[in-house]
C-alpha cells in the first residue's frame, strides 16, 4: 500500500512560483489580460520554432481549437469525416458539433492510431476529411494518409493532443496535414493550465482562424464570420512561456522513468510495451502497456490491483467513442468494423508517468506487473 496519498497517471508541470509572480506583476501593471496581448504573441512565436511549423494560433483549450480547425476548412455541412474511435471524447464531438458526421475507422494494433489501410474502404461521395489522432504520441501513418487525401481530394486534420514536440525525420508533427491541434491542458507534458493551439502551413488559414477564434470580428464595425471565443488569456500565456523553459528537463526526467519501466517490465510474459518507430522522437506524454491474453490476470484486474494500493492507472481509452450513447447507433460503430479498437480498449493501461514520480513507486509498479498476485 502506498501511504497517505494517491499516485496519479500524471502530475502537471509547474514553473517556479516566484517566476509566475513576476509575470503576474507585469500583467497587473500592463492591465492587459486577454485578447491577443504581448505574452500571447510571444508564446505564438516561440511555439513556431519549437514545433517546427509555419503558423501557430493559440486557443483557450484544445477542444475549441479542434472545433475551429474543422470550421476553418469549410467542410460541407453533413459531410463525413473519417476518424478513430480510440481517442478522447473531444475528437468525434468536435466533428459532430460542426454538423459533420464522424465515421469510425479501425486502428493499427501497434501504434493504436487510425489504420491507414482501412481508410479507403470507408470513403464515399460524402467524405470530406480524415481526422487522425497521434495517440500517446505515436504518429499516424502520415505518408499514407497524405497519399489517400490527394487521391480523393480530402482535407486532413490531426489531433496531436498527446504529441507536443514530436518529430518525424526531423520534421515537426504539426507540419503534416492541413491543420494540427495540440492540447495544453494541465495533464499534458507542456501545459498552459487549459489551452491549446492550431498549426498549419497555408498562410491563408492564419487570418481565417484568427477571426473564427474572435467571434468573427474583423473590425469595430464588421463581423464577417460565425466565430466563437477561443482566445487564450495572458495568464495562460505566461504559464506557457515559463513551462517552455522547463518542458525539456521534464522530458529528460520522464526518459529516466521510461527506462526504468522498460528495463523492469520488458520480457514479462503477456505484457507488450508499444514502441516508437526509429525516425520518431518521443513526446513522453504517456506510458501505455498492452496486457495480452497470456498475462495471468486481465487489464481490469490489474487496474483494480493498482487501485487497491492507491496507484491510479488509467484505461485510456475505455470506453471507445463508438461505444458512447451518442455514437453507438451509427453504422461505423458496429464491432465488426472495429475489431482491433474493441480488443485494445480492454487491454491498454497507462501507468503513472511524470518527472517527479518517486523511484520507489516506479519500482513498486514494475514489481506488481511482474508478479500481480
Ligand atoms: N484530443 C485528445 C486525443 C485528448 O486526449 C484531449 C484531452 C483532447 C483532444 C482535448 O483537449 P483539451 O480540450 O482537454 O485541451 C484528461 C484531460 O482532462 C484531457 O485534457 C485529456 N485529453 C484526457 C486524455 O485526460 P481525464 O478525464 O482523464 O482528466 P482527470 O481530471 O481525470 O486527470 C487525470 C489525472 O491527472 C488525475 O487523475 C490527476 C491528475 N491531475 C489532473 C488535473 C486536472 C492533476 O494532478 N492535476 C490536475 O490539475 O481527462
């Protein structure tokens, strides 16, 4: 039993409080709290370099960012967007909130991302886009998805909520597809408490996204578009600027935890540790394991075992989105269309993974996995 307090799947990265106070003093003195202030501009510019992308637009959270991305691409109302059920609720909800229809595609058993080979059979004359999710920081097959999108003239949006700073062959993950969304929620490697951004290469998207994020207001007397309020405020941007200075250090600490897990868990019968491809860098967002049929207990029994000793692992993602009340009636939600996703939802467990996870707890977690009885 871990004494006194629960161990969670993650802990937020927090900058030194004195530095936050200094920034707060500046904000108090400027009396500029939101609506694209100085810190907002600075953070957007710094993120362009870090994410290796041409355009960045900040948002008050990742969900509103994704909602805006779909709107900015002017997908025909009622058209279909092919996506994965193995994701957080926000992904299909943003499709549906735009008056579009999410069509679920099965996933790849190794990466747990949308299976690019299964996309084509779901395309019909109503399909307008593909929305892939780089689950746990494992990239989708961006090359194949790019080829499919060109062949069928589809837009491509990526949900990179888990993939801050991931690169493929040295290229920022946010530079693939038409628009990519990053989440800066408290539980993400890099956070602005709540927050997120969109990245894109087409310069025309910058103005469109700017307006959609700000009620569609062009000037004091012109409202040109049906926008919403997606603005990140100066307090969020300040936390972001400070966390940008320390996220790499956090990644290094997480690399140590990851090595400890890898060293102590790999080789355990029935446990698979999903691997990144060699050309891809790790975001260090989550540490998932896959519990096979030859492991002595089920995923849910292992989850319960951890919970009984105050270690709160997470079943990301169970249930999958095709199981939700609001989507389960859709033809693409049927289990025969999604065999891998329906299998994986009962097998994946995300272990506690953050820089300050104490070594003895990390070792205890490995011990339980090696011998769950
Ligand atoms: N797309 C994908 C693929 C996503 O995963 C997400 C969000 C989104 C889109 C939407 O982006 P945002 O609109 O959120 O920017 C959490 C997060 O709330 C959510 O942001 C995230 N995905 C999802 C995967 O995880 P829950 O329901 O698991 O959160 P919660 O409150 O249970 O937090 C997890 C653990 O973290 C807690 O057990 C304890 C710890 N924690 C949490 C918070 C909020 C802390 O230690 N401190 C904290 O302040 O959804």
